[in-house]
């Protein structure tokens, strides 16, 4: 059959699929042998060791096969082999090379491959470091690889059952019904691929998915260690590696989430870094639970308490990653999310549901089986102990996660709710406000505890010292709150409280680092990460509380809003402003002027718009500050013949960002070229009014020299001296030329232009009645500024840098803690032993 | 009972209270007719863009407003006034719209739209047949 088609490259696909099969079988083999190694460990050590060697070989082979799959797919994409469905639907010839990697994660199969790749790399590290827990943790990791491997199989049973999707599927197999594939030379008609979604053509989109997926992948390790601990019944050896991997997972997943926020902020125009979008929530929730589990694990390490909570949280965190995958990949969120992936239909839906059920069964089943044997401490912890408040903090984080996921999962439970209540539930009308109004209380509690627990000691804290420290920190925080709150005009009571607790976390972390830890670097992990967290809360509060649009439109008709509609809605609706070409429009303390565009759209149809912002001094009327912003937009992008897709442009100050994007622009390719208008001038001082600006005629100049026209000896040249004044107050000298060639044998006219004003001036003719009465007809052409406009939205985010800086510092703190753990060697604290 | 348990119990109670409080905020999916029963109250309405009647957007008059016609799931058609900005990309290609807003004087005043666009596979088919 294949031979019937001309011009196909079938080898890479065959190789690629071979690698898929190899990686799948190797993972299966590795799972089985690791399982055998684990189960014979206590009875037959040498037999167990030979199983272990086989298992390692299997896993290494599996990793190599994954690298080969990646390379093959990369080969298919970079060589533009459009006979493959994946290359055809996610890339095109004009796609810049730097975005070729993004093609991997635009598609379902590529992102599963990325996830698998990270698991296998992490698996290799676990293999080397897990010691006596290797067989059990690796059995789990290899098993998850088998599960992920099924996602790439692309097996069909009959018409209705499909398992996985093969990334090397041929285009003609993906679209069997299309008539084009009946001709053997169909490759001649496939000129180009579908191309990459333009919102993914952004550098954040090249780096953010790998980081996020590494974060997802890292959550598997604590899961595997917890299962291994339950499996062996040894609840000590897993502590140290689990803390280290949870720290790393928290750091990387946190970075990935905020990079996603940065991507949304830099390249999507939904007006901010966080919109409580279901896809964002789905990655935040596992992080919250992971952080809760990390803290209870620290409690367990030092006091022997909270083991069951730790295991529940860490197992849950990884299960939530799968649940997120289920929410975002199956299209179930379809109608509630702005940027959910296109669903792959029912096959994936049930596939992921089975995976989720299976992993939950392993985790929950083992936990229930061992529940009675888990070491517990009978006595009660004291109120003034670190473990008590840290536990409360972890529980609050978990409750926050439950709240967020409940609202996000609306499409999952809505059908059930409809059966019970008869109501067809929809998401809140204002989701951001709904989330903010509940999560502010969580932020308040967590901010307070992040500071408070630092000063507490495990088991018992000296009350007098504690109160003294708290009093000092609280005092400084109150002063900060008053200053910031007054300066930023924060008045809503709960946000004032949040401001206070954020300051409290920041100040307490500094005080703890200075006073208690004496700035000893290797111990600074907790104080640095808590400081970062406090700064994140502060940054979120400052940037969103006073976020405001400066592009408020006042020219349009005012709609009569019903009383039930929020005032916010009315305000929101007027945030777009029309900027005609060359006309300054007031925006906040600035005047914004649209002064041009990159006019020749590239082949990807991206146009950059030049917008000048001037800040004027009100009294002196001089420009105090001037800067340019270049928001861009794809006008009628490929495959979408209407509308535009815009990327924002942002002016960064240390204390605020001015964030702009294009909502609408005229399509220059469709705009009509304006015609010439004729004007008569006679005396110096005659004025011609233009569509934008005006010109003054200064007189004729005979035998004018012009570099563009070297006049011959018999030519008569006459220039019209003109000064053109633009709307900004600038003036431009012009001299359109009129030439009588060879003493009037023929006429020649040389136009003059002012690019800035888009003005063309032609000296068309002149009329001599007497030597004193000479008039000239001057023709002008200028694009109507009202035909060339952009609609711009401009927002101000105050102190957003506090947020970005906070994230970086927090992640840095995580790494200090990891560094300390790694360098401490095998010395686990003896708290567990003592407590028992 | 341990202090931890009591505190946890309290937290859970507060959490359940908070979650149920947000239920009051949940909106419902309605049709134009059922939304018209309470004019001025905002709902979600699912419907389809009328391609024949197109979009009317005059940014010179008001850059924040455009109008179009939509048919809801029950088959009723109404004019929709969008008051929240410029027309989103590909609205005329959408398979389905979810519109947030309220009925007023026989028109639907809309402040938010979510579009369901044709799935990749459907688009594939069209391109394949056209090629």
C-alpha cells in the first residue's frame, strides 16, 4: 500500500514507532523486575540483586528509547515532513527556528513525551540515590512510565476504542476520508503545515512548559517514596530524600506556575498574570498540597507527629497532578476555561480516569492497609509549639486547595448537581472576585503563620522570649502597614489585614534570619523562602489592589446600565481607547500618540505599532518624560481571516508597570489609498489646511537645485517653498519641484513628502496672468487620520516587581534548604526515635 | 480530643461554610427567555453566532461596543450588545458562545463571551478537503 504514494518519508515514522514500543516494553520489564527485586529482598538477597540489575538495565534502555523518540520527532518537525500529522498540524515552513521546540508541547502527544522524559531523568537520579528504597520507589516510577507510555501507543480496537495516540501518525491516516489522499502524489499538494498557534510563538512558551512539566514530574518522587515507606513499613529512611525531593518539586513547580503567569502577563492579553483560570488553578492546587505535605513532613522529622497527614498530602499532591491533566486535557473544562487544550475526546477521558483510579487505589489502598500500624504519638502537643501551628498552617493550605479545586471542577460536578437541584450551574459571573474574596482569608492566616512559626521551637517554646519577639515584629509590621496602606490608599478591611500579615511574614523572616540564625547561610532556607513568600503576598496585594486602566474612554455613548449590573462592569467596559493616527490622547498622567507602525507586515503578518507616551509638566507645559511602546498584533493571522491576535508591550518602572495591548487596528492592506486634493496658492503666507496639520506657502524659487533632479542646461526648475506644520508643533521644510524640460518641451514634477505626517505634496501647475500675479496649483495627499487608528488598552500594575522578586527569593530559599540537606550527610535528626 | 483535632474540625467547618457561601455566587445557564424573566440580572446564556447577520463594530463611535445576533439553545434569536471591548478574534467562526449578561428591552446586554472554536480535527477535515 505504502508504495503507492510518492514523496513520503516513511522511515522516521517506522523508527519512531519502534522506539515507542521499545520504551514501553522496557518500562514494563523494568516495573516487573523492580517489583520482583522488592518482593524477594527479604527472602533471597542475591536473587533480589540480580532482579535489580535487570531492572536498572531495563530503565536505562527505556530512557534511551525516550531520547530516541524525541530526536525522531524533532527530525520530523525540523525537516518539515508534512506527511506526518504532528508536523503538519503544529509547524509550518515560516515558523522561526527558535519556536520549533514549542511544537512539541502544543500537541497532546508531545507534552506527554516531555513529561515522560522528565520522569525518566528523575528516575535515573532516584536509581542512584535511593539506596535500599530503590526497588520500591523505582517500581512505582517505572509503573507510571508504563502508564504514560500507553498514551503514545495509538492502538485501535474496532472503531470505538482507542488507546493513546501515536505522534508519528501519518496525515493520510489521520484524515482517511479526505479525497486528496486517493491520489498517489498527494504530497505535491501539501505545500505547508498548519503552523503553530500564534499565542505560543513567544519565548516564555519555549521555556515555561518544560519547567512546569519538570515540576509535575517531580511530584512523582514523594509519591513513590511514600508508597515505598508504606510498602516496607519503614517510616524513617524515606524522610530525608522525601524532604529533598519535595523541596525541589516545590521550587520547580512554583517557578513553573509563575513562569506561566509571566507568559500570560507578557504575551496574552487577558490583562494580568493571574486570572484564576481553571488551567492555572489546576497547577496551583497540587503545589499548595505539596507545600502542606512538606511542612507536615518537617514536623514528623522533628517530633514524630503528623505522619499520616504527611502521607495523605504527598500522595494527594501527585494524584492532583493527574486530576489536573484530566481537567485540562479532556476538554471537560471546555466552556469554562479560556485556554484549555482542545480535548482529544472520549478515548483520553476514560484513559485518564482509569489511570487516576489505579494510582488512587495503590496509594489509598496501601494507606488503609497500614493505617493501624503507622507510628503515632499519644500525648498532645503544647499550644506554644512549632508543630502545632505548622500543622494548622498545612491544614489551611490544604483547605485552600479544596476550595479552589471545588470551584474549578464545576463542569465535573455540575451534571450531578443538576439532577439533585434541577439547576444548571454555571461558574461565578465574576470568578476573580469570588476567588479573591475567599482566598484573602487564607492569605491572611498563612502570612501570619509563615512569620509566627519561625519563632517557635518544636515541642515547647519559651513564652516570654516568643511574646517579646512577636511584639517587636508586630510593631514594625504595623508601622509598615500604615505607611504602605496610606501611600497606596488600601482601605478595604480584609486587605488591610492581609497587608499587615504579609508585612509580618516579611519582617519576621528578616528578624529570624538576623537574630536567631545569625545569617549563617546554610541555615537560611526557611527564613529566605518565608521572606519570599511574604513578598509574593505583598506583591499580589499591591499590584492587584491598585491595578487600574488608564485608557478610560470618554468619547462613546454612555450606556444606561441596569442596577443589578456591577459598577465594576461599567468601568471595565470602557477601558479601551481609540487612538487616531498622530493625535495625542490623554491616558492617566500621560498623553499617548499612535505615530506609526511597521507597515510592511512580515510573512507571519505581525505588525508592530509605535505608540509614544509623553508625561507633561502641567505648569511648564514641557515634556518631562517620553517613551515608546511597541505593542504588536497579527492582523488577520493565517487561518483566521477575521480579527487580530495581539501581544502586549510593557513599560517597566521599578515601582510600577504600564501594560498596553492592541484591541483593534485597521487592516492596512484593505485600507483605500486616498486621492490627491488640489489647492491654489498665490501669495507668500497662503495656508493650506490638511487632514492633520497645515502648510504655509512661502513663495516660489526659480532655478532651484534639487539633489534628486540634476537639471540640464535647458531646463527651467521652479520650487514651491512650503513649510508644513504637524499636530505636535513640529515644522518641516518642503520644496516640490516643477520642471520645464528643454525649455518647455516636456513637463516633469518632483513630489516632496513628510513621512511623519504621511504627507505627499505635488507642484502640479502654475498660471501666469502677469509677472505680479502668479498662482500655482498644489496637490496634497494625506491619509485621513481617522482611517488609520488603533484601539488600545493600557493598564497600570503598581509594584508588580515585588511579586516577581518574591518568587525568585522564595525559590532561592528552597534551594538553600536542599543544599543544606545534601551536605549534611546521613545524619537524620533523632526526634523520631526520642518521641517513640 | 486533641487540640489539633478540635482546631481541624473548626477549620473544616469554616471551609465548608466558605465553600457553600461561594455557591451563592455560582451563576446558572439560562436561555434568552428564562433570562428575560428577570431583566437586569446577569446569567450565562449559551448560543450560536448568526453568521448571516454579522458583527457591527464602529470603533470610532465607541471602541468598547459591538453588536451581533445570537440564537440560544431553545432557538430564540436576540440582538446582543457587547459592552466590554472589541470583538474577539474568530467570533464569526465559533461553534458555540457562552455569553455573560442580562436581558434589557428585548436585547441581551453582554459583558463577557467565551467561544468554543471548532476542534482541531474538524479544522483538519476542512483543510484536507479543500486542498
